C-alpha cells in the first residue's frame, strides 16, 4: 500500500518515520514535506498542504491506499471530504467535524451544550462589544483567543484588562491574525498544570493515547508569547488512572457523542488541551489532529504498528483492534527555532552538525522548517527541527535530547533549556 502524508512539519516527519516502519506500507509520500523528510528517504511531493484539488488528483493518480492529514488547515478546508468523494481512504475528520478546531467559538459551544468542563467564555464578533465587556468587568487576568486558525499563536494570557484590550485591538482591528481574529473568545483564566490527551476515534470507539505535556511559551519558565510548541514529553508524572478516566468520561466521550448528535461525526485524532485545576480537568482547547510537538514523543514511545489504527479509524472499524502498546520509557522532545520566532525571523541560514547526532530507534531529529539550497541544508521556518530521545528515566531522556541538540548549530538558533525539567 502507498501512503500519502499531508503536511511539512515535525509532526509529519514523525508520522512518516513511524508509518514507514509498517510492513503494510510500500511507499510513503509527503506533500509538501521538507528537506529532512526527503533526506530520510521518503518521497516529497511539491503540492501545498492546502491545495485540495492538487492533493486529490495526486492521490487518485498514484493509487494511494491511505491519506493521512497532518495539519489543521487542509482538514478545515475539506480535504477529507474531497478524498471521500472519490473513495480514497483518508484519515482525519471532515470539514464540519474539524470545526471543533477551526472555530474556538464553536468549540466553546460544544462544551456548553454537552456539559464538558471548561472555563467560562464569552464570544464577540464586534470589537466595540468586546471592549465594552472588558470595561465593565473587574480588572484581572483573562485569556484572549482568536477564534480561527492562528498556528497556535492566537492566544494572549492577559494579566489585566488593559493588556486584554490591546490584544482585542491587535486581533479585531489591526487584523494581526487575519480572518482568524474577526471573532474572538474571552475566557476565564484557570490555573494548574496543562496536559494534552489525544485520542483516536472513528466516531464510536475511542482509543486514548498516552498523555503528553507540551511547553507553549517561547522562553524558559513559561515566559514570553505563545508559540506552536517549544517541546514536549511523555508520560506525565502524577497523572494517574483516576484523572485519565475523568478525562475520558467527562471530555472525550461527551465531545465525540456531542459531535455525532450535531451531525458532525468525527473520525481521526481528537486532541484535548486541558488544565488540571483543583476542581478537576478543564478543556482549554480542542484540536482536530495530532499536536506538534506532542506527536514526536508519542511516535517514539508507540510500539504498535500505527498504520492499522489509521486505516481502521478511516473506515469506521476501530473496535476490531486491541489497545496499542507503549514503551514504558519516557520520551522528551526539544524544539530549536529561528531567532525572533514567534515574531519576525530570517530564513536561509545553513544548519551544521547534524552528521554528529547519534540517531537511531531511541533518538531522532525531526525536521520542521528546513530546505535544500544547493548542497546546504538551511532554515526555512520558525520552528526548524526537534530532537526527540527515549531514556530509562525522564531525566535521562532529557539529558540525551539536550546533549544531541548541542551538536547542532545555525545562526540565531534558540531553544528552551527547561523542557521536561519539572
């Protein structure tokens, strides 16, 4: 069987790496992929992830047996719908189901209608109304979110109303995130450790994956603006069976059931970004796909063949499989970014030292924003690459990841020094 992975980031590199290990797979294509994916022997295709017709034509012409959609944009644009029209198995939710990520306002409505525990939230499509709300509330912390897709960066944790008003202006009047900020959600700010729980579901059966914790802020100590993700690790200490059962029973099952009731059956990876509060888990966000960088440690720890789970999910028969097997060892992923990310940054800087990295089944370098320029591998994005390592303990996995990352250099290279430190 030939598989097409759609996307070009670290998530897609990790998916290609894992899918390529399956005895069920002959060839792995990636559209558009990146230089690291190509260097690993996978076949990169020069079709953008949001070029729906181009991807559909390629999948048909190459007799692709399974399309795995990585990023949120093609899901929200209806790539899975387009492939289903020509009977090509596609892993991921349809456009209507993917709205649980494409619209934070819709996601908050799902939580409200189906009694899924989440922060208090207020939605606005008019800047003056949002400003008026902030003027009339007690001063204090609040979260401002662009409702649409903003690559993980459309969230501002405002410590006071003045900061919140500036965020509203940036999003709704200055259009910092384009159309994504035309509607915003203001949310109660919760406190507690965050957790990512990602589950496979075909709309009937739910298979939770191992929990992951990611680090979103750009600087150590969770300081600075939010990014698409600076690192992640799994498993997460002190997240026991009771907490996971709460998340399954009060978040995952109601979300899947609620989407079914509303005529939006969900097949794919349903991602719940959670805050573990003193009152229990609360949903900060839903995503309609695997997270990046959460995918990297999950793929390193997954011992089962991923491909049957993707196929059975796409065809609505996930109940025919046993639960996946996981490596008991922890995995830590550390992301290296271009200087200035998530703000302005420059591209085209040569990357040195990759040949010195000790890659293998227990350690991988997954590329996100890399390209070829002649004989040179150069930076081509905000998040450039990540090093993901397994270890006997979390500390050992962390030490291995940082030791190997230290061998890599490029101009302006930045990474957090405290991933998985606490």
